[in-house]
C-alpha cells in the first residue's frame, strides 16, 4: 500500500482582534486567494489608520485655533487648567505681595486663584507674576 503525502501549510494571522491558526492543505489557487485577501485587508487597515491620523491632526489644529480665539476674546475655561510648578510659584508670589497667606505646601485656595485671575484680567500683575 503506497503512502499518501500532502503538503500542509501552517496559516496564522489576526483579523479584527481574532487570531486564526491552522495547518491546512492549500492548493496554489487557494493560497494565492488567501494572500490576495490578506494584502487587501492590510492595505485597508493602513488606509484607515492614515485617515484617522489625518482627521485627528485636523481636529487638534481646529481645537488649538478655537482655544486661541476664546482666550484672545477673554473667555476662560470653566474647569481650571492644571498648572505646573512655575505657574503655581507665580500665583504664590502674587498672593504674598498682596497680603494673602498660603501654606507653601498646600493647595492654592479657589478664592485666591479667582482673585489672581481677576487681577490678571485687569492687568494688575507684575511681569514676574504673569503666567
């Protein structure tokens, strides 16, 4: 009795987060079809990612332009932007010069931040106090 042999190809890939794997017999035509479908899928994934990146960049640019326009018009964010160490030092400096006591390690109270913002809006800050 003659032995029957076959060519088994291991196919492994991932599509939309689902992994596929299997040792299968593939005719040259079926292998070519799978390769063509995989190439088309990879191309569409790449085009999608490029499109998303392009749209994200456009959105970020539009947001930056709008924020600049709002700030130029004097409109402030309702939720305060988190300030860095240097900005906080400037507010503390302004507060100390204006008789407001703040624990150097404590959070700056909202009333002091509001008073600082008001002084800034009215142009009453010294250069070294400006954020």
